């Protein structure tokens, strides 16, 4: 990486649960935040950014995506998870290849950067092609290969090998921006043998795990009738759960399962828009937070959301808890902001590197323009301004690993129009192949 210094002048810094009510200067040296103070005068910086009338936040962390599925945005809507997957998504996915996944990931990366997400955790196929898109885009990612064996031994071996290859080829690549996790798809598509093998390999190699758990009532019924236990009870009974496991959705939870999640320090990725759109249910997020469980946020794939705007997702999370509990005091804007930043970092094991604006941490930062109709007048509570008033299009500048990926809403690493054109062509081809 080439040497690089950026000085951001006059920014209002909003950290989760901490706001300095006076503009600050921030000095970035290479990939790290090297100084924050009232005034930094440095003549020799490569670049100065004037952040007057802008709020500076840690880059947002999206803990559950299928980035290549951005290609399938709007392909099938208003259906149950079952019909959506079986009749619409899986037939198109059968014709996927590495190129389509690469284009889908580039399209997703454009949207993430433009809406202020600097880190995302992804589970899908052709992940080395996704890694290529990540390398080019400059964003940070945790990638996992979605392993499905349906109890078939040969398939199981091949799936595990695929994820291990991804680890060998991509972990810690792209200046350390890419990490690799295991991605067993779910307790109903991955066999007990596969889950146990993943646990063993995760322990041996210190690799995190990304999995869907307890998304729908149907899943609870299916797992319960097959295993005699609810999904989290079953996963606990085979020794699968631990602090390195990030569970997407986790909508249907018994009190006993919440106890298990807490005791095993399992991380939860809450995906409210996808859960609402597929009518899966409402995750008991405020109850999980009361139990000091780490709840992060995710958009899920754009085909069940249908966008990757994390600010919108955080607002939805907050409003959904309020209406579900009939208590407007739950999931405050401060708590929501923490879900989208430091909790996400913690879930991915990256809390020492990202999730807050702090000296010594990675320079993953975003600037939000407050000089916009939906942001005026400034609230005395900046997190309220961000969570309830803003949306992704208020993000003005996105920096990841010390590199500017967007400035004044113009991308620096990717050619937006070229990617839109290729994405449209790719979906046309995929649809023709059905
Ligand atoms: Zn998902």
C-alpha cells in the first residue's frame, strides 16, 4: 500500500454512545487513525477534507448479506420464503457462474459504499469472484462459502473443501481487508456431521462461523420434529455454538434458547427488513439486548430487502421493536447506532480494528452531510438525526482502510455506470437461461 495521509478538518464525531460536542480534526496515516484533536495543523498531508456541516461516524458494519444476489433485486417479491427460494431464487441460481457473482458483488459494493457501509459479512457461492470485486472496490469484508449438503457425504466433503480453499486463497488478502469465515447455510440444509466438522475445523484454525438460524416458524417445526429440539437447543447439544458464531435472523427464540445464546456468547445478526418482507416474524431484539447479548444488524440479500441501506435498516429495527413491544422507549437511536457499528465489529471479531472512531483503529470512516432538507434543523441528539432522519443518500464521503472510496458522492474505485450496464445484461442472460 502506498503512503497516504489525509487530514479531515472540523468534523462532528459521533461514536456509538459518545459524542464530542465540538468539531474535531482527524489525521489518517495510511490505514490508521493516527490523531484526533481540536486542531491539527499539518502542512505535509496528501489530502485535506473539509468536514464543516458534516457528521463523522465509524463506517457501518452489515453483518449478513449475499452480495452477489444484488443482481436479483426485484426478481420475485411478495412471496413466502419457501416459494421465493424454491420457485424463484434457486432456479436462477442454478445458472449462476463466477462472472455473474463478480458483477453482482460489484453492484452490491457500489451500493454499500454509497450508503456508508465499509464492512460486510457475506455468505454465498463463487466467493473467490466476490473476493476479486472486494479487492477492486476497496471495501472490507468477511466472506464465507454457503455450505449445503442435505446429508450427502460426498457433497459434504466437497463443500467443506470449497470453504477451506477460500480460506487458503483469500483470508487476510487485499491489504488485510478480506477475512474468511465458515458458512454452513443453516441447521436444516447442513447435516449434523457437517456442522460438527465445521466446529472442529473452526477451533483448529481459529476461523469464525456465519450461519442462518431460526428464521421462520417452519424451520422451528422441521428441526423440532427431526431432532426433538429447537434449533439453538439442537446446535448447543452438538457443541456447535460459541462466541465465534454469528447467527443471522434468530427470529423465533424460546427463553431457554435466549439463555443458551447468552451463555455461549453467540452473536446475533438482526435482519428486520427481510424478516418483515418475507413475513418471517419479529426477532425479540430488545429482550436480547436486555440480556446483554451482542446484536448486530444485517440487510440480508438485496433480493429480500430490497436494498442494502444500513441506515434505513437501523431505523426499521428500532421502529419494529417499539411497535412489537408497544414501548417507544426500547431500541433507542443510540442503541441502534451501536448495532450498526461496534456490535457489528464485535460480532465479526474485529472490535479492536473497527466499529468506533478512535486513534489506533483502522480509518474506516464516513461523513454524513447535514446540509440537506431531511437533516435540518440539527437535532441536539445526533444519533437521532442519523437513525431517524437520515438515509444512505446523505452519506457524502466513505473511507475504508485509509482509502477514499467516495468523495462528494463520487466513487473513486469503481465505475458506477459500467457496473449498472453489466448488471442489467447479466440478469437478462440469467432470466433467459431459466
Ligand atoms: Zn440470508
